[in-house]
C-alpha cells in the first residue's frame, strides 16, 4: 500500500524515505542483506513427523548456506490451519516461514470461518518435491489382499476407516474411494496419521490411506498389509503393491507434496532468494537422502511456478471436496 497524503516540513522526509524503501530498485539490495537475523520455520505437524523431519533437514542446510539460523517451531493441529493462521499474521519480511504439505489445500472448503485466505495471504516459495500417491492399508486380520477384495468385503460387512481429521487430504481420498466404489465406510477422525496407524495396528479400525514413508517398516514387517497404491506408477520401495487405478475404474486422486511459504507481500527478491537456496539445499547429499526416503521427487520449480502450482492444487482440492461430499464445518 502506498501513502499518498503529503505532510509539510520534516514529514516530507519521512514520505521520501518510504518512497525509497518501496522502490523496486531497493529489492536486490534487500535480498543481498537477507537474512540478517534468525528465521523461524513454522511446521503444522508434530515434532518427529515426516514433514517435521524434512523441514528440519532443509532448515539446517539453509542455516549453513545463508549464514543465519533457520529454526523449526511446531504448531500442529486442525489440518495446518493453526500454523497457517500464525504465519499469515506475521510481518512479511522473510523472517517467519512455513513448511506444509498438500493437507492444507482442502481447508478453505472444509472450514467455514477461516480468518485468512489461503491464496491471497500466503506467498509460495518452493516445493521440496512431489509424492505420487497414497497407500491403502488394512490390518492383516482382514481377509483381503487387493482393493477389489476389500470392496467386496465392505459390501457385506461394516467397515471403519481412520484419517488425521475431517477435511484432511487422507480423509478426502477415502471419501472419494467410497463414492467411486459405491461402498459404505464409517469415518473415525484422529489427531494425526500416527494415531490412525496405531489404531489400525490395534484392530480398532479396518483401513486407512497414508503416505508411504511413515509405514514402510510396518508393511515390510507384516504388521500392516498394503492392498493398493493410488499413484500412477508403483511406489519404488513397495513395488509389488498393485495400483488401485488399474483395479478400480474412475478412481484417480491427487498426490502429495511439501512446500515452503512466506506471508503474502514478502518482497519478491527475498522469496526468489529463498527459492534458490532451497533448490540448492535439495541437491546436497544429506537433504536429498531424507527427501528421497520420504518418496518425494524434487521438481525444481521457480517461485512463480510454485505459486501457479499451489493455486491449481487449491482449486483441485475444492473439486475433490465436492466429489467426496464433505460438508463444511
């Protein structure tokens, strides 16, 4: 916003200084000086979770490369809305960032009274990569080994499924599966994916959808059974798990991603500098190993390409909410 009212005498100097600060010519200088103090990275997931591990790895590398500490602050809950609210209310100076996943994209369509606009109040910086799909898991005691067998079972028996919460991306995937297959499943919301997995292990629920990295050990150890993968091609570490799209006609759902954000109106030069620094960090062996083990494939998008991608993802999430017939809360 530009101040157009002019004041006499000494106030003229203030207005002139504001004009200089607002001048695009100062942006390169601003980026060159950034960061000049520690940078907070807000993560809307619990400490030790997959997104938290990635955010910390990237933040540590940014600290090394940019010469200031990038530190993580966890604010889990409500599908990332708690973290997002805090970030959009922060000064747009590049010293408060957010790392989040695609789980935030449905929130504008699920929560009626959000105090912010996901598209206009955030400045996307960079994606760490794309994850193609989700695993469909059941407790091994369930007598099914494929998605079609599960569908047949669900038509004859009551089925409970869990998700990290109403409106979460994994909730959407399960509801779309219901719609596309014509089965009934009762939803049990939890506070996080780890709680859902523990409930599935205990036999309290029958099925869940989840990002692969957090459950690979449980699947390989035989404690949980993967009966399908929603991606376009097999997940490398569980290549024998069948693709659901090949077994269930019309079932095609979005994948997942990780992304860094800043508050809207953060100077473009700062956003671009962060984008370049994050892309560089993703190529270091330590970070690349962590991101790769999580199943993400880096895509090297610029800040503008990231913003365009995010806008499309939010729009697609709105369509998914409609297909899933989820009512706003």
